[in-house]
C-alpha cells in the first residue's frame, strides 16, 4: 500500500468511527468525490476535537496554529499529516480554496479562546460562516455546483445546520462554558444574564430558542431555493443533509425548550429512509 492509499484508509476510518449524519450523504457520491469528502470531514473532525478538548486555551490555539502551518504545507506541495496528504488530490482536482480551510481554523480558534458566550449577532453569523459555511464551500466544489448557486447554497445551508446544532447542543455547550445564543435575542426577551447555566435556567429561554428556530427555517428556505436552481444530481448529498437537519429541527421544537437535557437524534433507519427518498431522485 502506497502512502496515498494509507492516508485515505486512515481518513476513512476516522469518518466511519465518528458516525456522523454526513456519512449517509457522502455514501451517495461517486468514489472519487466520496473520498474527497471523507478527507474534508476528517480535517473538520480533527480540528473540532482540538477546540473541544480539555487542554488549556493557549495549548489549543497553539495546536490550531500548527494546523495552519500544515495547510500552508499542503498548498506548497509537501503535506506531512495523513489528512493533508489525503486532501492533496482533491485540492488539485476540485480547486479547493486554501482560504476555506483557514476559515475553519479561525472558527475553531473562536471556540478555543472561549469567545462564544452570548456573542453579538454579527459574531454568531461570522462563526457560522467559518465553521459551517466554509465546509459548505469546500463541499460544493467537490459536488461540482457552479456559482453563484453553489456559494449561496453553501452559506445558507451551513447557517441552517449550525443554528440547528446550537439548539440541539445547548446543554453540552454550556458544560464547555459556551453559549451561542446571541446577546441581542437574550436582551429582547428580558434575559440580562449571559453565563450559560443562568441563561438555560431562565424562564424566557424558550422564546429565544423559538427565534433561533425561525432563523434556521428561513435559512433552510433560502438553501432550498438555491438547491432548486442547482444541477439536481450534483446536489443530492446536500439535499439529504438538509432533510435530515430539517427533521431534527422539528423534533427539537416538538420536544419543547424546557427539556433541553433530552437528547434528540434521528435513528439510523430514519436517516436511511431520507437518503433513499431524497438521494436517489
């Protein structure tokens, strides 16, 4: 087995072990595109684990800085890490932009530096663009979705997914000292506190969550219009992800926001049904 095959194998193992919902969408793709998406996902998973780890903030920032150096090496043609070696082919084949890999690291640094506690709306939107929109921009290049629809789809769907994630993970994020709910919405509903535990116990929390859910629905609607303008076969994986997360969002809303400790997940059977329903048409 040559080094490229070994790198691809290591990346594939990382993706499968993570058990992400994205795996269902990636399985719909031709092998070359699927392997490219696996490499992108493994990169995202690895740097996210750094940001969410237990190391001191300064150490996390240092590790993320080392990844910036590794992305520089990737684009200079001499990557060292298995993930960046696996990314080298996709970067050439699909024209993946260095700025999108770097944007992801900038987003992880926002988490690592504990900046995401009742952020401004502008900072939340920047965070979403970095940690989700950048993934979308890399993905639509692999999907071969042309601009301007590709860029619109990447940014709107990325924002919708991230809004859904922050509603799903309120308790888990609070345990890490994070609160992604924007300060302007907290204040609009009479919540003066900004510490995660205090906000999650406030009786007005459901109103804030309803506002975020409405924002997520609007972003899903915007993404749906971009999907409709895009080549149907190319955007099948994006359509599957959108349907998975739309269903997740509605489950969260039905559960109501007084039971945020109750984890909401879709079963493997549900994800399979969605993949078959929306990924093969």
